[in-house]
C-alpha cells in the first residue's frame, strides 16, 4: 500500500476515517490529512485538495482509521527480559522476588530489553515512549544511554526518566542494599543525564525527567532534592504513587501521612509532575492533584496483574486531573503493548462504581493520545491531529476480519481485537508499515532479548 522510503515532500493520507482527538473531538467519516516535513499542515473532510505541490506520497486510507500516535506514560524497559516471573504475587512480594535479579542487569541486557520493549510498542501504534529506569548496579555500564540509543535507532520519540533508589533494606526499604545508590550519586547522575541528553526544543525527540522510584525505596532527602534539581533544570518529575494498599500503610507508618500528603510535603505536586498508578486515591487526594495540575499514568493491565485495584480514572477526569495510559514494566504486563490498554482501561473501569458510565471508547482513545501528551508536558506538540502539530500519526487497518463489521471506527479500535498498524509516522517519518518495524530486524530483537534473558537468569541463579 505504501513504500518505506524517506520523504522530503508532502505526504497525503486520504479516504480514511479520522479521529482528531482535538478539543472538540472532531471526527471525519472520510477525510484527509496533509503532512509537510515533520508537521501536520492541514486536515479536513473529503479528499485532499487538487493541485498540491511537492506531493511525494499519496496514501489511500480506505478501510482505515487515522488517529494521533499513542503515547506511553509509564514503563520499565529492562523488565522485558524478566517476563513471566512471580506470576501470583502482589506488588510488594513481586518486588522482593525480582529485585535480586534486576540488580544484576548490565548495559547489554538493558539495550536488548529496550529494543524489545520499544519494538513491541511501536508495532502497536506508540509514537512517543517513556521509560522509568531506576536500577543502576555498580559497574553495569551506561544503562540510560543504552535505552536512549535504542529509541533513536527505532525512531520513536522518547522521554527517559532517570530514576533512583537510595533506601535499601537496612534503611527500611524494599530493594536489597546492593541495588541502591547514595543520595549524592543519584542526584549527580540525574543532573548529568539532563545536561547530556535533554532537548527542550519544539519537536524534540528526547526529554529527560527526574524520577526517584517510590516512597518505599527513596529517602525523603532524595525526594525533596530531586524536585529542587528538576525545577532548577526545567525538567519534569515522575514517580510511583498510591499504587497499593500496602504502600498507603507504609507511608502512614513511616511518614505519619498518606502518599499524596507526603508528596505535597516534599514538593512533589505540580503541573510538572506525574505519578504512575494512583490506584488508592481519596477524594482529597484527587482534589489535590486537580488543584495542582499533577498528572497520573493509568496502567490498567499491570494494576490487575498485581491485584493492586481499580484506579478512580472517571473521578480524576471529572475533577480535571490530566490522565494518560501506561504499559508499565513487562514483568507485570507481559504483552508490552499500549493499544490493548485502550480496551483494558475501558473494561476495568466499568468494573468500578461508575459501571457502564465509567469510560466511553472516545475517552479511552483520549487517554492514550492527548492525555498522554498532557502528562508528559507535550500537549502543544502532539496528542491530537491539528495543523501545526508534529506529524506523529497512526493509520489503523479496520477492514479485516477482526473489525469490518463494527460500523463505528473508534469503537472498532478500542473494543475490537488489537488492530493492525498499516502505517505509523513519527516526526513525519515512517517507523512501522504493514505491521512491521522499518528500522530494526524483529527476529534479531527477539533473539537478542532471549539470549540476554537467559544470561541474566544464569547470573542471578549463580549469585543465589
């Protein structure tokens, strides 16, 4: 249907259904979109205008839905090589079981895991990925650099959240002492990552965020000083918050308050902050997030896998909290795909108190696109199909056996089987065509990930 050569002229996509996810939720039953360079030039109903100059590619989108690219707001790439373990554990027991293995990762392992994680997401329509990497064993090499290299090779827009842990078992935390950094080292390495990699320009392919891991693995000093560092450097802040009932209990025992109050006490609420999970939120917590503009990354599959609970997403949205979707690490969401989270977000939230009124298919799509752009601080650049925004777009095939009998294309995408990606563009350049990665060998990615998973398993077993 399309070829894979890079373009210098306009790209025209037409004769497809379009869900813009703009402020008015504008949709076209049959419409067109014109890309010029790395920006969306124009879009509208019907075919593209005649007489356009410098059209290098014209794509017939009959039977397809065009949407903004999906945006992942929470992940742990390294877990790609520890999938399928601790299958029946809650979060704390799962972490205790896996931390000793994770503490043996090295640069080659992280590179292979990042390529697997990114490749799987890109094949499923993700154009902006995010990763929260917080395990930095001594002598393991440049782990953050390995992820950044993998994202650049696959052509995906990337937010790398430089995580950290400094509260080991001897200080009352969950991770083993040999898996944590000192406060000073964590701050220094976070600052180095920002100075080395962060690009704040419009259309940047790479952002860095400061991201201490969680209240139960990070000291109060590191939380407070990381927030000060991030604001001094002008980058965003990310951590895990209110994920489980056990975390709630831990925070009350250690700090004398719940997670949200604790975060506010150390400067961790604000428009430059987003939290992963946010499952156990009170009305007061949601109000605090809404008042401060703090965002949430909703990870429905991972929350279910670890029996964490059902996040109050409808209540957050009603209050005005920015909410995006996250895959989370693939040791707790083995599929590693974000487009399946559209469906899971809708279904799981309908098991909550709002029942069938919890989420619509269009609200689910908004979570995975514009909502993600909001929490990553990129809503002026991406997340919706509008003139002037970046050309991060996905063309979904909906005329096959899995979708052809569903008249509403957005319902077909969200409620139907995982839809094939005919074309995914990032920055106006193709990264996926006809369901396959264009910039990497999928068999090589699979082989390398398998070998590194086996090597990690051997090393962890030998360490005992």
